[in-house]
C-alpha cells in the first residue's frame, strides 16, 4: 500500500515528460543505438544510450510554488544517468520547498549519435535553460530564478553550463539567455585535469587522448569569470571516486572572481550519497535550503 501511495504521489507531481528538441542538433542516426533502462519495482532507476533528450516536469502540489525553478542533471560518469536517485527523488524534495523541478535526461557523449560528443550534453543543458526561461509564464516562474543542479558527472555538466552558457554550440530558436541564475553542485566533477579528474567522465566526454587545450576548456575551475552564477557546493572529504579538490578548486575560483559561493566539506559520506544516506553528508539538504533562503530563492 505504501509503495502504491508513493508511486501515485510521484505521478501526481510529475506533470509530464516532454522532448527537449524539435530537431536534435548535429544528430547522427544510428539504428543499433537504443536507450536502455534499468527498472526495479516498476521504476526506472537508471538509463543509458540516451538518444532523445527529455525534460520531466515536477510542479509542487502540496505547497505553494515560489516562482523558483531548478533543472536537475543526474550523474553517472557520462556513461549512464542515475535518473531516480539523482533525478526523480531530488525533484520531489525540491517540490517540498515550493520549487518547480525539471529532470533533464541528457544525451551521453558518444560518437555514434553526435558529430561532436564534447558538446552534446552542453547543447542539451543550454536548451533546457532556454526552454524553461522562454516558457516561464506556463508555470508562473521568475525568469531570474532559474537554476541548474548536478550530481557527480551531472555536476560537471551543471558547472559547464555555468561557465560555457554563452558558447555557441548550436543554433537556438529561443532569444533568451542560457545562463543559469544559480548552481547547486553535489559531489561534482569540475575538472578534466589529469591529477584530479574522474577518469571515466574524462574519457567518455573528451576521448582517450584529449589535447591539453580540450582538457583546459572543460576544466570549469579555469573558466570562472565575474559573470559566473553563484554556487552551492557539497563534497565529502573521503570521496575517492571524485576527489573533493574538484569542489575546492571551483570554490576558490568563484571566490577569486567575487562570486557568491558556499562550500560544505563533510568528513564522511563517500561518493554518490544522493539526498544523504549516512554519516555527516545526510544533512546537506537542510544547508542547501538555508542557502536558497539566503539568496531569496525560497
């Protein structure tokens, strides 16, 4: 009964899932390349080989919406998307705060389906922000309160959008900015530098032997400017999958450029703790809520 109620609640919150594009930019058609979902108890836990990017829209039902929106980028090393733990569950938590949430199922970089896999995910993230901002009136959103959130490799995508929002990686029909107004980065991959990057994310996004210029271009700590949006960052000190230096270096770059930033480094928590499961990392959602209030986003 409880499982049924939870599933019903999820369906009520999730208004609809829509395709992100009318025409996917730089698409290569591959009949053998099809999306593969991992399903447990009727729920999609993760997915891979995404060919059609979508936005799943979650509108608050039990509390009054507060005109803030967050686009969520699940992680998975640019290999798969942890769509439930770092997508759906996060959207429902944001809904409880009055935030309208959009889970972005973005294309994972692959030469079989895109002409330039380096920018495929960034194209999707830019278009997601533009779509939400252009259609803000549909959900009574403030166009100046549209943020990006990312976990692990999804955090790299969120940070990439925050520092590459003006990069012309496709031709958009929308005349609005792709700049997020704030970013929430949860145990994010930030850097592509060999000494601290998550190697799987680096290889999947940039290839096996990327040039130093390409590495530098997608090392987001090197791309921070005075126009980079404010950021809230979370990391665990004992994270051996994505080293905490990723968040630390991004925070320092934000500080150097006078950008509002808050970084929480927990003693324990490891990697991939989602909304928090144990040790000191389990309370980060309350700290995030406080930060959002400080910035008048709640």
